[in-house]
């Protein structure tokens, strides 16, 4: 008996009790739908967060905070470390910066802003993809770059503070600085506080040569002033402290000629080498962090969640398997005469068993197909309805592209395999019973 004949025989027998077959397939489809939709939540949230990380500017970066090398007197990183990092394979560039240990006051005309300042190495920043929305990179030591929101945060000095800001604490547009910024000369004021508490102000004239590109995250405010390493050295000479700290009393000895960095970021050539570089640096007693490590931990967490939800969903298919078992058992009982005739004309018991297993698999595959179709429809409904409900209930905006449910092909494949395995197991016992039907009893009952 060919496989085609077996399929034809199975389909002919399945038409004999359409209602029972329909209810069995319905139960199987419901189980598959439940499994897919349940697990799709973990897949959807994982895809959304992973996409957010992959779009992150720092996806191919390794942040180095210091070293715990027992052979060194300090954990701070120096140019010697920079040279070592740059010598490593698969390193594109090494950014380094030193944060000024006070907020300098930037002022022009009657406007001012106290903000963060960092000294950076501009060639490395450019190679890493640091871009400007206006202007150019500094060419002179007294030229600086300012953050995208720097101009909008400059506040007038001759107005009452209560009038300047709105209910959200933002500077009203009417009071914002309306100058060109790029090319303007600002006064950068630094404080120096001696041991008696006396304050001395140091002023440095700086020219804004460029404005940083707008941050990708709308909620992030960028007003940092990026200065040259030489300007930082001049500030340290004035304050007589490392990194321009205003308090002389906390300075231990004179300012070192060796530059130390508060932030060092290594850029790999491609993301595939990021984990190897991170592990190598960690083994060499450097304090490191990379987004790739966080992504790896997130993947592990979500993979566990996916496995758990798939396991829970499998229970629904196992419940549906009871119906498949009953259907196949009834089929064996009802077709005892046909089985007897087949055995009487010399049919192999293996062939009879295969026929019933094919029928059981047929039910499972139909259930998986219809269950998958319904699951895709429900997934689209969930992604459309839930954001509307959350936005109306909590007055909050869901980020664009956020997915609550996602059904990849691998989830469909896993569901089909689970369903097929369960239906084969459910149909194996009835199929075995079919091979044990006594020919004489079956023929006698048929007569």
C-alpha cells in the first residue's frame, strides 16, 4: 500500500464523523493558539528591547572605568593605557575624556548657564562618529563644542527666576537666547576656593565652533561644553587642583604632569569582536562595561522566559491530546470491521499502525495550521488594541515601534513540532490497538 493510498484512505475515513473531527481539530487549534500567543509576548518584548539596544550609539563600545592591577599605585587610567588599548586587535579607536570637577559658568551678554564640561580628544571623537549639527570641530585650544540644548538653556540674568520657567521647569521661549551661538565668544568662569573659604574667579574666553547633533532619545538634554585638553591644563593651573576641582584643601600635592582620564571608551571594528575584547580586558584587571554584555544577559533572561511560556502553552496542547486519544480510540472501535478485512487480505500490522498514526498527525497538523492563523490575527489585534488602552488609561504615550506580541517563524515551527509530537504520542496507543484486532471477531461482528 503506497503512501498516497494511505492518505486517501485516511481522508475517506475522517469524513465519516465530521462533527467529532471538527471538535478535535478545534481543541488542538485552541491549544496551539494559546501557546503561540502566550510565548509571542516574550518574543515581542525581547525584539523591542533588542532593537532599542541595537540602535544605541554605544552598541560597539566598551567603557573602561579604571584598573585593579595590584602592581599599580592608582586605579586611574593614563596615556600608557590608551596606547595599550589602541594596540589591541579589532580596536577602531579609543575615546578619552576628563570631566571638569565643577560646573563652569558660561556667559555672554546678559545670558548665562552653569553646565558640565569635559575635555576630549577630538580626532578620536570624529573617528568614533561624533557628529555636529552645525559648525565645525575645534582647531584652536580656546575653541569649544556645546551640546544641542545649550542655547535653549541660556537664561537671562536680569529677570526674576519665577518668570523665566514654565510649569515643567523649562525656560520659556520668550526668554531664550536668540543669537547664532556658533562663532560667539563666551566667558567660561571657574571657581577657586582656598582653605579659608575665599572664592577667586578665573575667566577664560572661549569661542563656540560647533553644536553637537541632537540626541536620539528625545527625553535626553545635552548641554555639555566640550573643551580641549590644553584648556583643561590651563584651568588646572589656575585652580592648582586635578581636573579643575575648586577646593585646594583636598588636593594632595601638586597637579601631576601625567594626564589621567575619568572616562575611556574603546570602539571595536565590528560588534562580533566586542565580547572577546571585553573578556580580555576584564582578565587584565580593568573595570569594563559594554552594552553587548548587557544584551547577552538580557537574551539569557528572555530565553528563559520564552522557554517557560512555551512549556505553559504546551500544557494546553497536552489537554487537547486527550480529545485526540478519544477520537482515535473511537475510530479503532468503529473501524474494527475494516481492520479485520485488511488483515484478512494480508495487510501488514505495520501498515495498519501507520494509517492511524497518519490520521492522528493529520488532525494535529490541521489544528496547528488553523491555530497559527488565528494566533497571527490575535497578535495584530494585541499590538493595535493594547497601546490604545494603555494610552487612554494612563495618559502615557507608547514608544513608536513597541511590540507587545511578535510571532517569528521559529515559534511557529516549535509549536508545529510540539503539536505533531503530542498527537503522535496520543495516537500511538490506539494505533497499536488497531494492530491487535482479532480478525475472526472483527469479521463476525461485521456479518
